[in-house]
């Protein structure tokens, strides 16, 4: 497919075209509907704050990663969406969703292929996949290795957790080494505006000591949105720090993989339960160990 053509008729009245800013709200609704169905942990769907974050993040992707963002429409109605971003040598698929009544008839595949054309020339690929068997089959087909993701959830009992000190709030001046840490962990850094977006959504906690560095962007409910560290011990210190802040309160940590055994040990020591939820898909890299990926910025 030539993704340089920004409008591509598909037959059946369907039109595949580049996503525009004015599509963002409709795309959010398609994605919210699609993912509510596949939520396995019983958690409620996106609240107003999450919806707003999704919209801001997707609008930014349309502006900065336009060739990676596509919609399928019919008579002006958005039926499906795929958004993806490129950072250095890495391509990440952020969203791929089709309205339930339009699935299983060739709506999703061209969206994925169009987004994938934006991956051309990159060395690494990442996606945080739902458990949807259709999505899983397509991801395997296009060359992703799939690694189960786990969710850690329950009420935090921080009494038996080790004491960690020297974790402090992060600042703009930490950005340079944070960028290097991510590059070290997954072969490609995030952009400064990724960190800005994450910093606006929740606290930033960092460890910055001789030979040991790490950071954790937290969500508004205190779980880890993105973590990178020089080593597993530092990653774990940042996780303990996040848990301690939530002592006695409900907590849900997503996007933990088998490479993050440190998180499983700490979570169970804090009384949390482990369940599986979807997959981390990677190509050209292994699931990083001292790293917890972000769902859409990976
Ligand atoms: C994953 C998802 C986007 C796929 O969309 P979809 O529209 O069902 O995908 P397609 O119809 O293109 O492909 C599904 C299958 O339908 C079948 N199919 C039926 N009729 C078809 C037709 N006329 N043309 C092509 N394929 C058809 C094919 O078997 C096809 O698989 P194939 O391309 O390997 O042959 C959609 O199922 C979804 O929204 N899931 C929920 C959200 C989600 O989990 N997304 C994954 C993000 S991590």
C-alpha cells in the first residue's frame, strides 16, 4: 500500500484516510468502546481525566506523527482508527481499534498496514496489545514477539516493604539523563514533549546517585505510567516509593512483564495480586528489565 496517498477508497463505501485533528474525539469513542470490551480486571472504563489525556496525546500524534495516524470512515462516520509514533529508531503502535459492528470484514487490516508503513526504516517496534485474539493474530503475522503482560492490583500494605530513601521529585533539569536511560533500555529515547505530557499527568520521582539512576512518571492515581532505571534495584526502589505513597489504598499497576520479576516480588510483599492482561509485542528488542513501558508511548 502507498500510504503517501492520504485518501484510499476501500469498497463498501469505506474510505481509509489520514487522521485529522477534528477526528480525535470520534476516534476516542471508537477506542473507548473497543477497549471496554476487553478490560479483564473489572476496572471501570476511561474517566473524564483519562479521556482528556487520550485526546491531548492523540492530537499531538496527529500533529507530530501524521503519517502514522489513520482512520476508516463511511459517510463521514469514523469506524476505526490506528495511531502510531516514531521515536529515534523505534516505531510504536499506540491505538488500533474498530467499532464492534464493523469487525471481521476487513476494516482493521488496512488501518494497521497504513500505520505500519510509517515504521519503514525503523529498527525496533513495540505495542501493548489487548488479549483480543484477532489483534494477537495480526501482531504475530506482522512480526511481533508477544510477551504476556501482568497487572498487579489490590490494597497496598506497605508495612513489610523495605525502606527506600534518596528518591526525590524530578525536575526539568533531570530530562537529559532520563532521555539517555530510556535510550539505553529500549534503544530509542522518548521526546521532550512525551516527558512533558507525562509530567503534566502525574508526579515524577527520580533516583540520581553515583552509578544508580532512574525515574518514574506516575499516573494521577499513583501507579507507574513509565519507568526506566540503570538497574533492577533502582527500578524496584522507585516502585516501592510509589507503593508507600498509596499505603492502605487501592492500587493497580499495569504493563509488568516477565522481565520485571522484581516488581512481582515487591507487589506480592505489598499484598497485591497478580493477573495477566494482554501482551507486550516487541520486534528488534527484548522486553527491557529495569523498565516499565507506557501503554501508548511504550
Ligand atoms: C483488532 C481489531 C482492530 C481488528 O479489526 P477488524 O476490523 O476485525 O480486522 P479485519 O476485519 O481487518 O481482520 C479480521 C479478520 O476478519 C476476517 N474477514 C472477514 N471478512 C473479511 C473481508 N471482507 N476482508 C478481509 N477480512 C475479512 C479475516 O479473517 C480477517 O483476518 P485476516 O486479515 O488475517 O484474513 C478489532 O478486532 C478491535 O477493535 N478489537 C478491539 C480493540 C483491540 O483489542 N485492539 C487491539 C489493540 S492493542
